[in-house]
C-alpha cells in the first residue's frame, strides 16, 4: 500500500463518503468555513453524536481520578523569584509602524538585563496554582498542552492524555494503547480532542463521553505527528517527515489536501482566527503561509504550495506561532536555540514588520497575545526557563518571569477568557498565571 493511502479505522457506513468528486476537490469548492448546510449533500453526515465521524471502538480505558491520587495533582511548591518591570509612560504614545526594528536583550544595556538602570519596582509574582505533570516529554518538537473553549486543559504524558476541568478540578485519564502521544489539540468548540502519535496516526476522542470516535492512520509515513491545528471540520497535521495534511474529519478518506514545500520536520502549526491562512514552521527555520482559497499555488488536484515562505530570517526551528487577535494579518513567530528572535510579519505580503532578539542561546517556545491590549508573552526554553512580556510594537519590557521553572518551558496555553496562562516545563510542572491582571494593575 502506498504511504499516501488512507488507512482510517472507521465503522462501515454508506453515509460517509470515501472521497469528494473532482468538482468538490477544487480549492474554491472546498471552503473551510462552510457550514454543513452549505455543503454538497454527500458531506452532510454526522461525526458520531458530536461531530460527524462514525464511532470506531478500539481498546481504551477511562478513569476518573481523585485530586489527591492523580499523577496530575495539585502541588504545594511555589517559587517567588519571578519579577516584574515597571512600565514607562512613554509606551502609551507609541504607534504601529511597518519598519523593522532590532532589540537585543542579551546586550548588557538591555532593559531586561539584571544590572540595567531601568530595572525598578520588582514585585514578587507567584502562580495562581500548580499542577504536577510527571513523565512529560522533554521534547522541543512535541506540542503536548492545549486548553479548550470548554475550560478543559489537556496534557499528554507519554501514552496517556489527562483532561483537567478547570471549573470542577476533576481529572479524566485516557490511556492510548502502545502509542506515545506527540501532539494534542482541542477542536474549536472543545468537543473533540485530537491526539497525534509517534506512529503517524491521529486519534479523535469525544471529550464529553471519553470515547474514541475514529483513528486516522498512515498520515505521515509512521513519523511523529508533532503539531495539530483545527479549522472547523478541517484538522491540519504536521509531522517530522515534512508532511503537512489538511484532513476533513467528516470523510472516510480524510486527506483532502497535501501542503508541500517543507524541507525538514514540522514543529509549529496555527490557523488564523478567520480560517483563511495557515502558518507552519519547521526545524530548519522556514516559515510558510498557506492560503487554501487561492488557486495560484495549486500543484495538483490534492496538493498546494505555500502563498509565501521565508528561510532567511530565523536561524533555527520555528515552533512558536501566534496570530494577533486585533490585527488579523499580523503573525508573530519565534525561533529556537541559536536564534532566540521574535519576528512580526504581515502575513498577506510576507513583509517583516518588526523583530527583536532575546539572545542567541535562548529558545522561544511559544507566544501568546494579551486579550486586552497590545502586549504579548513569549515562553523561553534553554537559557530562560520562564516567560517574558513586552509591549508591541515598542518591544518595551513589561514583566520578566525568567527562571520561573526549574527546566526549560516548552509550552503555554490560554484559558477561554484568555486571562489565565498555563506554562508547561520539562521539569514536569504546570503553572497557572494571571499575568495580564498584573499588567493592568501597574
């Protein structure tokens, strides 16, 4: 069997089309934002009771775990070494500009340098609460943390996915048989959890019933599925063998588009809020933007090239990707070790708007935008082991939370209101912060 063939495990049913016809395969007809009522009648199927995919039962275990016995449990450990910088009043008068700027935070004159004369008003900041996550993989390329719109935090520990309800503090445990989880991501409405595995398969789970809906197999030639991103019924998956697929989870043969152009393994993947542009980053520092609506970059019936690529600016892996909530075309990307930069792009043109460097030996592992203002947060791997906050576009530092973990921070996630940030570290600790509240107080 060809590596490109689907081997989905689904229940036999005539209501699920195997594939779409030639007309529907066109990029124009395959609207990622279409409602089910807008689609061809052959698409109008149900993904079980939740999302349309017929149920396929495979061995699994579901366990409700008490808070005092779960492997993902509350911890009493707190660190008070996190610090805050004062905010200069001049930042309020700044305006956005299309010019590129460079700010080196490794420079001794940097406002985040420990001996900087601008550092003042340092306040202790403690996380709101802490959860232990033992056995979490110390792997930069994996994406093991996701927070759903239903306020459920998902974290993958080896072959097990933990679902922690932030409202009830109840924890559910999903055991995946003989497969290490390499990525996970909740659907936009929070009803489905997609689990990417080291074998190249993807499992879709119903969050409410804790039942497996289907397994999409042979997606990536048996290579780790390292990143996932949802766009309504389309699930995009990237793997270490450079393959990037758009999967329609309503179809038996779910691979509707292969996005080609990567030269190394993928580690970052993110749809913009409108579902029109997809950003991907790979381990060679290549950033790509895909516009699935356009016919200009179509390579064939099921293949497409990127709208634009940049392989010059980032010098290391591009894992951190974040679309700006108040300027839809603005994308922030962060580079790995030996790069340590954050770059802001106009995604429609590929123009670099601003950039600054945290330090050549620093890993930027994730980026989050503030829900209330022009601020953003970057989590740091090696050399930082924490997070930092800045104003955009002045790059003025707001908070310095370096070394808030005992090992590198590899992931972050926002709660549904975007007021609480969870940071996950290779130290096996998840910390929850109300950093935006602290910014508003100052």
